[in-house]
C-alpha cells in the first residue's frame, strides 16, 4: 500500500512539474507574440484623431489588420496499422492574427469593450494526426494624454457555457478603461495540423461601428489549395507572389462608414464577406473535395464545381440507400413489426403516402432524440430516404443551404448545404428537412432558415455531366398565419396583485422561441403519443441502467424546467413574478395535423395594479409581452431589413373585474389603436363581454420576410406603436 501511495504521489508531483513547464513555455511564446505584434509597422494603428463626422458615434474602429499564414510541411508519424513503422504525414502550420484599434466614445462602448472573449488552447490527437492550436490575447490602452497602459492578459477567467459546459472560452476584464481611450487589442492563433485541414476563414468587411482602415494580408503556400469567394459586394484581393512563390493576397479598404444594424440583420446575407478555405490534398485522413485536389489558388470558382463536390460524395447513397431500416431494428423495440404495419396500411389504402412519410419522419426523429440527444442532419436524411424507398414511397432528393451560409449559386464549401426530400401524393406536396436547427418540429414545418432559399434537385451523375447547369428553384415561403404566436391571458385582480393564467401557442418561426422550455421528458411523451397510432406501439431499446439514468435525468430536468418557466415570465413582463405557481408543456407541435407548440403558466404579479384613491389602475400594457426597443441609433438605416419570415402575434387578454368596480369607458376606448401599412400592422380591439369582464385583443403583424431600407420608417411605426402600448393603463372605478 505504501509503495502504491508513494508512486501515486510521485506521479502527481511529476505531472505538476510538467504542467508548470508547459505554462512557462506558453508564457514565453505569448510574450514573444505580443512583442512582435506591437512592434509591427502599421501606419493605420498610429494614434490619430477621430474624424469630425464620427464624433457622435458610440465607438469608432480606427483600424483592423488581419493576417493569415499557411505553410505546407511534411512530418512523420506511425504508419496506419503498425506500432513500429513510420511514414510521411501531411502537415499544415500557420497562424491568424486579428488586430483592432477601437476608440471608446460613450458609456455603451465602454461597457461593450470592458471585456473580451478568446478561445482556449486546443490539442486533439488521433492515430494518424493531430490538431494543435495556441491562442494569445494582447490588450493595451492608449490614453488621450499619450500614455500606453499594458493590460495583464494572464488574469482571465475560464468559462464553460451550454447545459453540459461544452462551450469553453476565456474572458478577460479590461481594468482602467475610460471614455476617450483607444483599445489596441489583438487575437492570435498558431495552429499545427497533421492530416487535418485548417478551419474555414471568414473576413467580415463591416462592423457595428465605422471602420477607418481595414487591411487583410494573406500568405499561403502554393503547394496547398486555397479557394475563396467574395460575397455581398465584397471587393476582390490583389494577388501576387513572393520570393518563395507563395500566393500573397492583399486587400485594403478605407473609411467604411456603413455599419451593421443592431436589429433584423443577417451578416451572412448582407455584409461584404470573403470566405476562404485552405486544403492540404496530401492528407491521408481528412477528406479533400475533388475541386481541391490540385495545388494552387482558386479565386471565386464556378459554384457548379463546388456543388459537384457535394453531389459526387453522395451519389452512392442517393441511388442505393443507407440502411435506415437496419438502424431502427437495432435500436427500437418491434421496429420490424412497426415498419411492416406501415407497409400493410399503405397497401390497404388506410393511410396515404404523405401520412406514411410523416410517420416514418417522426419515428426516425424519435430514435435520434431518444438515443442520441441530438440530430446529425446528413445521416438523418440518408436513413430517411432508405426508409422511404423500402416503403416504395416516391420522392425526389433536393439540396439547399440555410441562411447562415452562402446561397447555392454562390457555393464555396461542400459542407455549407443540407439535403431534403420532396414527397408528392394526392395533390399534397411535403418537404422533409433534417430537424437540425430545431429538433422539435412537425414533418410539415419548413425551417425558417430555409424558406425562400435557392435549391436544386439531385440528378444522376451522367445527367449532370450532360447538362452541368443547375435548375434552381425557391423553397416555399410561409404566410403570417403560418407563423403565429397566440397568447391567451386570463387575469383577475386580487388586492393589489394580478393572478395570471397564460396559454402560449406557437407556429412556424415563433416555435423557435420556446424549445428551451421543453424537457426531454416532454419530448419522449409527445413522440410516443404521436407514434402509438394505427394500432402500433413504439419505444426505444433500453437496459435497466439506461432506464434508471433516463428517469433520474428527467427528475433533475423538472426542477430546471420550472426555473426556465419562471425566467420566461420575467422576460415576458420585464419583471419577476411575486409568486410563480407552475408551468407545463401541453403540446410539442410534432403532429402535422396539430403543429403548434403549447405551454401554460400560472403566476402572480404584484406591480401591475395600483390604487388611485378609491379606484384601481391596471397596467394592462404589461400583459402584452415586452416589445423590441428601438434605440435612437437604430432609427437611421441604410440596410434592408431581414425578418426571415412574415409572422403574426395575437394576444387575447381577459380581465375579471373585481366586485364593486366597473371599467371606465373613456379609459377603455383610449386603448383602441390601429396602425397599418404595407410592412405590417398593429391593432387593438376592446370589448366588455359583461360588466364583470373586459376583453382586449392585440394583433401585431409583420407582412414580409424582407423589407427595403426605404420601408424602414413605415416598419418603425408598427414597432413603435407596439412598444408604446406596453405603457398603457386601464382605470377601474369604484362603484
């Protein structure tokens, strides 16, 4: 025992020495990088005055400098299948530097730039390769009196975010930051890769503050493959070669006065942007697309070539299927019996092909959510198409891209897209997408990120070679009615408080507001309720320990869920409830015949009723959810408005008038409002159902997915009217 303890203690001491040694090496590395960066001769970073036209801006970015370096190397590692034999390995080494000089002009900027996030170091190894990166943050303050104050960047805080702490980063507070200061901050990443391609690189040539100078300098080995695309009006690089024959890409912009708006804006679709991908085609592990299997630079390559990368990879499963039936039989009880039951129902005409496709979609989704706690979009579609084929349900395979990637006709990466299936039967057309953005959706739902996006249908390779040009079409868009949030508020006055029962129902895009409130127990119950139809019974295969673990997880989530519901109430009314009673999910919205996600809440609010002598003043506007605040800086806008989909919010407020009181007629009629224009509408309709009950219906509608910048003033009228109504009151008079 003593020997074992001694060995254990020695091991810990050695580990501490190794860790200390690693920290010392990192400090030396970081100090060297900081010294090198701050000694760079960059004229735009010299202390300068802010132009007069920008002196009222919250912040001004005086300079941005981006540098990318990528070199091909050859290393050695274990030969696959052997412990003793070694072979050459493809390596890429390089770094990326982003340096910014930011002038802080007001308190909002002071708060925004008082803390910086940066990445944690990464070290991943496998049999044949590795992915190592080191990150350095440098910050110094340039004071108006000419002093330079270096910030100690070792005083950061490790942060874990996400329910499982999977998102790790470091946060550094910036002490001593004052109005009028310039912040000279940089982020540097050194990466060393073996049999791994570098991460994608993006340059956004626009920010939420004016930029006086933006410079990009890239040096990329000509023995690597570099592909890039300029998007949304971004200028192209000036390309040259250096003495080592590397490709040198340079870009400089001055006085970028246009700013990214804070509200209703999608940088991927609206900001000038350059996307760059670097590949080492010699990798033995990481997949290299066919378009990148020749060294050199490809500037704005033909999108058809990039799409062919994706289609070529998937031709084999698109034609032959991918074992979806085997998956279900392995992981779900009586899966063979269930699938046979669907086959028989189809043959007898008791269900349509659309109903069968809906059922199979939810069956596969339940398998994924029940066993994997998440959805892999590509694998999902592979399995789903196989299940459709085996049921002899005709379908067409399509390809599109979500709105956080470039459109298909500007494709630059084979991974920036998503497959879907199209099924037509009896005059009904259904598009089935993998539920990756919102795993809780009905088969009939089209993700808001895909509506109106360009798509194409898969064709066999022979057909594509004969006619390479793709026939793009638009995925259907939806109407405001299909994206409705219906809120029913039943409130009663109890002393100086309001007792509230609220029911929420979400359709379409508004469903994305609610999934955070849904527990896995809700998910499990809803899928079982849907799938246990047609005389079929569904459940996933579990061992006793798995069942016990799941039940324990459900128990823990119940407490978390009630805390989430309480937070929802606080967000809705902009203040916390004095008493929270309960919150319950009543519908998940996975049934195409009943696609609304629903929940109900019960709570008490103290500050919504005030006494005015003998009378009561009810803050009825607070019974409408908190509205978007438009700041003075938001009001002048040059960019189009991206709403993603049209939508509608309906709030029905029913108030029980307490005994001994009546509604003041003038106060009630003053609540009525109607604002309408081509961008949308905001209307209030009031009525007295009886002397003891008042009803108010509030409807806010956004009519379009996109608005031209010229329509912004009209849209503001809708937003302002809703925001102003939040402050309205209703007078209840003592009889």
